[in-house]
């Protein structure tokens, strides 16, 4: 069912897109591998403090489900002390499998701008 979140490979790809590695800027061949590689590099450089998903809409249309929501990610550079918080909108397309399970067939994220720092 679409309420079960991403398996690790889809999660890695989705997180990569959230963090600003747009697939459009990667070569068509090997794009998934490039996204996974960049995400592994990012995960080696930061400690993920939290990831929160908030679903705002879910439409089930036969064997296809469309999920829309927001994601909030907080991370701290390894060895650092200041956490960075990022927000994004996401859209996930699920396809019901023959065994009645669900598989993600498309997942995209659109980062939202960070709020401007408060003036001093």
C-alpha cells in the first residue's frame, strides 16, 4: 500500500533528488547509478538528523496511486555542529503489483527555497 515508504534503493534515489542532484543534469545512461553514488557521497559527508514526510494527498486510481506531500530533512556535516534544514515537495507514483504489494515507479522532489537569514 502506498503508505509504506520507500525501500532503500528508491529512498536513496528520492533523497538524492531532494538534495539537489537533478536527474535532468545527469546523463540518461547510468543516471540512477550516478544519483545513488552522489547520495552515498553526501551521506558519508553528513549525519542525517531527521527526515519527516507529510502526505498532503493520496489518490488511488485502480492499480496506480499518486502520493503528494512535503519532506523535511535536517543534517549536520560530519564533525560539524550546525544543522541545516531543507524542505521540499514530493510526488510519488505507485503501481500495484500482482501480489497486491505496491512498487514506486516514479518519484520526484522539488526543493523549496531556504528562508533568508534574519537581518541583524
